């Protein structure tokens, strides 16, 4: 303030400069007088503004879920010996939610006939979760006698995109945004014939490689079975090559943005990057639609609640694929997931396209959006 006392302010007018003495002038310096809002606080303001309009009365309950501790599932490593760990997980009162969904389905033959239910019936995945309302945590995974980790901890809802993809043993699969690799691992456990896993971030790609080394035996990681690349997925060089493509796109990662300061997309230096997300997501989904062969399926998924990054991206990518590349795709009905997994996840009941798992205090998974598209020609 002392420095500004007696300072001279020069105003430029049409007829030339006029000197004004402002002896007691005090200019607030915003950058130093007020601490910058933290990234999670900025994220919460943004979400309150957008999601209260999007979800109406449901938003307060989703908001509490998002701000509370997330639940995890323990995806058993099929490549390792599972008996001892199964026993240990059961003694913690955890149970395999996929097995329970399968058992419940046999009692409703109507559900069994639809394709995601058929996938669940043939799926090789086993994922242990704690019951609804139980917020216990799993201990970190240990190495089995084979030297492989026994399970992978992940948001159990993130298995839905893998199940929706309905991978068959002979399928060639592309995982376009693969790191750190939870879904890649699940895709390999589903037994696909060939998996191309890609992520342009070198550090995240290294994490993906470490995950593969820790969970998949060397003989299953041969070049003829798995390929890891670090390219941008926006201008993908392969056309009509794959039977299945997973586009698990970068997004505002709503839960992370509300809980962690580090690597937060709401940092003011990353504003442009955040604003460009829908465009990046559209380009990635377009790449996925072009990379899959006619008759094949693409699953687009994110971990945000944002309609702009979910349904709008799907609509825009489908429109552009047809208009610019003659690639026609049709959205597939996944509504039966709500019926199959209603005991484990809380679904949004009003999703225009695809399905959305909402965080909820009693089942605190997600957000997880997924939409399945079939390329027609
Ligand atoms: C939601 S994460 C993927 C999580 C992963 N599928 C899993 O299950 O562990 C999104 C990923 O997209 C990657 N990504 C960012 N830009 C990309 C681009 N241009 N092409 C492909 N992937 C990109 C990020 O590096 C990040 O690892």
C-alpha cells in the first residue's frame, strides 16, 4: 500500500495525457490478497451448476456419493491360482457380484435372452465386492505361488464396458485408451484372440506394461497375443481391422476432480484442455468406429456424469462417421444391464443413449457411462 501512496495515474484522453495525483489510492492485488480456490472446490462449483440442472432432485444424493469414499471390487486374476484368495475374500464377507447376477438371471428367462445377459453367462470374470452399505476395504493384492498378483482393485462398474463388448475367443480387440490397464486386463481374461492396447501417455503406458507383467504370464504376452503402443488415438491408422473396440476416453474424471488436487483437470492452467475434451472424445470415438470392421462393436465409456462428454459425443461421432467416412453405426440397447445389476449398482433411469451408473452412498461406484455401437457398414 505504501508503494502506491502518491503514485501518479496517467489517463490517456483524446486530447492527450492528463495527470491525476492519487495520494491514497490502494489497488487490491487479487492474486496475492485472495488464495486461489482449490481445484476440487472449482470442480464442485462447476458440477453444482451443471449437474443440478441435469439431474434435478437426484443431484444431492449423487453429490454426497461423489464426495464420499469410493467402493472397489477385487477382480480375480484368472491367470493366477484363485482358490486360496477366493477363500480369503469370502472370509471377509465379500462375494462375486457377477456370479450373483448370473444366478439371479436364471430365474428370469426374459432377461437371459438379451445379448448383455448372454455375455454375462459366458464371461470368465470373477469380481468380489462387499455388500450394499458395507464400506470395508480390500487389503492390497499379494503375489500367488506363480509370482502373479492375485487380484486387481478397480471400480466394479468399470467392468460393465468390458461385459458389454461381449468378447469372443477368436476376436481381435483394440483398447484405444488403455492405461493404466484395468479394462485391458479384464479383456485379456475374457480370452480375446488378440489385444492391441494403446495409450499416448508414456508414463501411463509404462504403468500398463507393469500391470501386464504383474498379472499376465509371459507366455500369454507374446507379440501374437498382445501389442502395446503409445500413439494418439485421434488419427488412428488402422481401418476396419478389429472385431471389438473399447474407447474408454479421457474425461473430467468427476470423482478424482472432487477429491484430489494433484493432476486435476480443473486446474486453471488446464482450462483449455478441459474445454476441448468433448472434441477429443468425439475424435477418439470416430477412430474407434473406423477401426472396427462392419458387424463389429465399439463401446464408448467415461467416468463423468456430463451429458456433453457422454450422449452428445456419441451423437456427434455417429453423425460425423456417416457424413465424413460413410461409416454407419447403430446404438445398441443396454437397458437390461439395469435389471441384471440393480442389486450392485445404482443406475440413472433417464439416460437418453447408453447407461450411466450413479454414485450412491449405499453402492458408491461410478460415475460410469457406457454406450455400445454396432458398425453396420
Ligand atoms: C479413463 S483413462 C483409461 C483407463 C483405462 N481404460 C483403464 O481401465 O485402466 C483415459 C486414458 O486416455 C488416454 N488418452 C488421452 N489422450 C488420448 C488420445 N489422444 N488417444 C488415446 N488415449 C488418450 C489417457 O492417457 C488415459 O490413460
